[in-house]
């Protein structure tokens, strides 16, 4: 099974193309609803975007951008906020709607705004929009990106681009270390940015006058790869995932091995085989290199069928538990205490109608439905299409009995 391009690497790179002064060619861009929304947003800001192959785009950034990122588009996804840094640093002005995205709890942008203010931007929030101005350009500064729940990923992306074109040097303290941040830094460096310390929590940037034309290939999606691995384990099957970014999946592969998964590297990917027995585990989501919050729901679905008691603690988004009542509908035994869920493994789940509430919860419900006896209907799967390309078709080609119906529900 081919792993698609990474959603969360692609979105900030697409947004950052606004800061580049020449054409940008991107390869391995996944076909996802969020990518379409980001492209529509960029076009509304003056970008020309042309598909050049099934997963490749050539972008022609504007020389004079429209500086208003509209609510209609930005409210559809959190990553819409990623146009703020590029617009402000290249054009000195930006009006960006406060972003939307998955319903996974409170998602402030204070760290983004504090960081940009430290670079000299004047920022105001009026009528649901962020109004940011830096009439004489941004200037390098020391910025702290650490919030109470850890570093901010898209905040680090916004600041990286902003600092790349700011006058002088900047230091980002408490920077996110996620592979997606590393990818953006790689893209910017190929365009001429001067960045060091990427992959650590302190990143140093020396501002340059302009970013130049660049061609960049996006990496495979570590969350999709791990979701497919969990699909194999929850159904007692096996899968080979081409291009799985194994080097960025260590914590989750260690966890899945403890649960009984058997892994082997292939020439360009990963093979996963389920053992006879699925062990329970203790799962703690953390910033990279810890277990990603974007896998918490899928891992919880797996633990529902593991032998013994599992503990799932969510430290990034303490309210990200909308999948719990839906898993309980299938017969799972889960009790939630604040940001921890205690899961008593059961020997089988039984199919039921379910409601998907957010992207990763949708994937978790589909995985649980694959393992449940009888038919499961997952409603509102539009969330799934935001982040997984043709997930139903991929699962079907692996042997799952899954169909997308006209009412846009997935019956399994
Ligand atoms: C990114 O969101 C991802 N989205 C999320 O993936 C992912 O769950 C999240 O990082 C954590 O890994 C994209 O890359 C588009 P954060 P982001 O800012 O950047 C708090 C998915 O399923 N915080 O790193 O918005 C925040 O409340 C999505 O693909 C502040 O306090 O997340 C949270 O507790 C969902 N102030 C923590 O930091 C801020 O200004 C981490 O959030 C910003 C964040």
C-alpha cells in the first residue's frame, strides 16, 4: 500500500510559498480536502496554482498579494493561520480570519501573535479577524513559542517564515521539533533561507532579502502510515506500507511492538504483521518525538480489543475524546477521567451506527468498525476526507469490506 504525502507537512509549505519571490514546484502533494481549501485560499490571495502531474503543483506567488484571508476559507481548517506569517513578512500587512479546524478543544493562536509582535508587528483582533501590520518590515528578535501544553507546531511554522525574511537574526525558543516543522525549514532553506537548529527546540534564523524559486518533494504522511499499521493490527492482518517514514515513527512503532505488532523494514517502507494476541498498553501523547496526539483516537480503538487494561492520556488537547462515546456504542468499555481514558479490553465489538466528529476520530471509528462483528455505519465522513486520501479505497484494496454510500456514510 502506497502511503500518501503528508497533510501537515504540505499545508504550511503551501502557505509559505506566498513568501517566495519566484515559482515554486511541489511534488507528492496529497489530494485532500484541506489541500484543496488551502489552494483555494492561496488563489484568493493572488497566487496562481497549476497542477502539473497527479500530485504536483506549480505555484506562481503574487508580486502584490490580496492581503485579506477570508473567514469562509480560513474557518474551514486550522492551517489557514499559516498564511499570516508569510503575508506579513513579505508584504508588511495581513488580515486573516481567526482559524477553524477540527473540534478537538480550545485552540488559541496567542503564541503565534505574541511571536509576530516580538518581531515588531502591530496586531489587533477586530470582528473575528487578525489585523497585522509591519509597515517598515519585521526585525529579528528572540521569541518564545512554548505554551502550557508544549510548543506550537503551526506557530513555529508561522514564525520560521516570518523570521526568514525579517531584518537581522532571530532565535525561536521552545520551537516545535515535529518532522513537519523540519520539512518546512528544509523547504525554506532550499529557497535560500538561513536556518540552523531545526529538529531541536532552539532554532536560529538569519533574515535574507528574498526567497528564491524552489522545487520540493513532500514526505509521506507518518500519521497515515501509522493508521494503516493499526488497521493491520486491529484486524489481525498484515500490510506493507511503501514509503512509510519509519525514521519519524519510532515512538509509535515501539508502542505497537509492545502491543504485539511485528515490524520489519522493506526496501522502501515497512511491513507490519499482527501477533495472535494484542497486549494492552499505557499511552501518553506528547510533542515529537513522543506519541502524536493525531494517533490517540486510532490507538484507543486498538486498545478496545487488547487483553487487559489500557490507560490513554492526552496531554496536547485534553478534550480530544469525542470518539469515546462512539467507541462505547460498539461495545467498548471506556471510562474517562479528565484527560485520561481507562480502556478495559473486550473480546469483540459489535457493529453500530456512529457519528464522526473530527478527522482522527473518524479514522478511529472506521478502524474499530473493521474489527467489529456485523455492520458499522460511520456518518459524516467528510472529516475523514480532510486528511486521508481515498481511505476507504485503500482499505478495500487490503481486503476490508467497506463502501462509501450516497448518504456519505461508510458501511463496514
Ligand atoms: C498541529 O496543530 C496539527 N495541525 C494538528 O493536527 C496536531 O494535532 C497539532 O499540531 C499537535 O501536534 C496542522 O499541522 C495543520 P499546536 P496546531 O499549536 O499547530 C496550544 C490533525 O489531526 N496552543 O501545536 O494548531 C494548543 O491549544 C491536526 O491533522 C496555545 O496555547 O497545534 C495545544 O494545546 C489536528 N497557543 C498545543 O498548544 C497557541 O497560540 C499544541 O497546539 C497555539 C497553540
